[in-house]
């Protein structure tokens, strides 16, 4: 309709007819309502819905609505970018269906808390099969004046890169902590292992300098031999440290060739058998010879030497050392058993870490590098080394290496 000022406004006409007692039409009566405000409210509502939908369909974050039981009733189109699904594929399904199994309990626990707003970070399954870290902030809509939940509305976003950065930071902190502990163990080892030989060198040197004129030639030679032995001991320690560094940094020369491991074992055992502490103690068994393997002879010799040295060092001189070398078409097995002091169970997980020694070694000297070098050298060949030990009974080390094809 048109107002006096010429403006047009919407109206609602409510009309009715009036009849007499005989049913004859007499007249019509109409009531006109100005519904300008109602139309304006409806237009504003439509505009608001259009604006909301435009926003929901164009933001990168995913907007989701769920019923109280977690069933999705609305998902914005941006879910296609986030998880690879179309909204139609997700509407009507449960929110927890895509959540990683390890995250479901914690997610449901948070959702069941009686809070109006909550945030969860969880892994959700992408349509391509991998998981994406998602952080969602949800609001619980309740019926006015009651605690009845009407729906849950949330906004979710991809936080995978953030989680990766957090993980990288954690790993860097753990690495820094590990390096700090490694430095502490190295300082402790160096101060202990260098103190004794240096004291011996100093004592022998002072003896020669101050009393050379009173000493026989044989005594002087013995003192000099002692100095040389101590220097060789410290050189060996430093060579182990450098060797470990080269292996860890990948700078070590690795030259595998096909050799007979039986022959190599016999050579190593022969070298030990010439020492008083090993004479007649090593029992070697190799049922099939030759034992062919593609290895770096220098690294394997050092590895076997470390294991035999430990077996001799940590077992009584009257106890035998048993060594087996076995082979089949796939694997070569080097197994060494001793009847020594054994290794405490709490030390086993750390046994192959640099500068680590079992807590029961007492005064027996050692750097804690031999087993670490051995493990890394064996693994460089594609093999493995395992340990089985019982306190007071003995220890068995088993090395597995690929057999020559």
C-alpha cells in the first residue's frame, strides 16, 4: 500500500464475509495490518543467514555442528581442503569415527565435561589414509533455563605444522640433554681413566730423572716400558673416542669385502691366548668352515675383540669363555658366553650408550665405549647385537651378520 507521503509499505489483509440469517451475503469486512517491521526482520534474517553461509563456506577453518550425541548436522565446505571429504560425506556420521584410536578417550572425556566451551587437539583421519593434527574449539548450546544440550558448534583448524614444530623442539631439548649427559660421562671417564696412567708416567719419569745414577740399566728400561704402556693405554682411549665420533658422524671408512670369519676369529683368539689372563680359557666352536661374509674386516675384528676383552675382564680367571660361530644361507651368528659377574637388569637398556658402564664393575677399568662402538659397527653392516645376562651367572652377547650371498 501507499502512504500519504507516497512511500510504499507491505500490509497483511485479513478479510471476512458477513451473511444474514438466511445465508444471504450482506457485506465484507477487512482488517489491514502494517507488517513493515515483520518484513524488515525477515529480510534481516535472510541477509544474516546468507552472510553466515558465505562466511562458513569461504573461511579456511572448518565449522561443524553436532547433535548432543556427536552426530554431525552441518560441516562447512572447507573440510574438503582439511580432510579431503565433502560435507555430504560427513554429515550424519559421528565425530569420533575419524579420530585416531589413541586420542578418542581423551577427546570424549573433554567433551563430557560440563563446560560451555572447550578445546581439543586430536589426530583425524584424512580421506587419503594419513592422520592430520586438528585443533577444535567447541561451544555447547543449551536450552534456555535448563541444562539440556541442543547442539555443539565448533571451529577446527589444521595444526599439523605446529605439532611438528613442537615435536622438533622436544627432540632438540632431549638431544641437548643427551649431549649434556654424554659430556658429563666423558669428563668422568677421562678423569678416571687418565688419572692412573698419568700418575704412573709421572712417577716413572721422576724416578728416572732423580735416581737414574743409582738405577741399573734394566730398571731404567722397565720404567721406560711402563711409560710406553701407559701412553699406549691413553692413546687407545682417545682412539676409541675418535672412532665413536667417526662412526656417529658417518665419516668412518667402510670397505666391506668377502672374508672368512672363521679365520678372523681364530686370529683374534690367538692374540688373546698369548696373554696370561686368557691362556686356555677361550673355547671356540665353529662346526662349518669357511664362514663367508661381506664385511669390513677392521671393524669386525675390533667388534669381536671388544666382546672377547669384556668377557675376559668381567669373569674370574678360572672360568672359561665360550665362543660359537654358526652360519646358514642367510645369517652368520657370533655368540660369546662368559660365567662372570653379569649385568644388573637396570643397566641393560643403557648398555650400548657411549661412556656407560654397568653399576657393578667396581674397580675394573674401562671407558664404556667398546660396546657402543661394537653395536654401531655391527649395525653398519646391516646386522644386530643383543645381550642376555643374569647377575652372578654370566652374560651372553649374540651378533648377527648377513651371510655372503
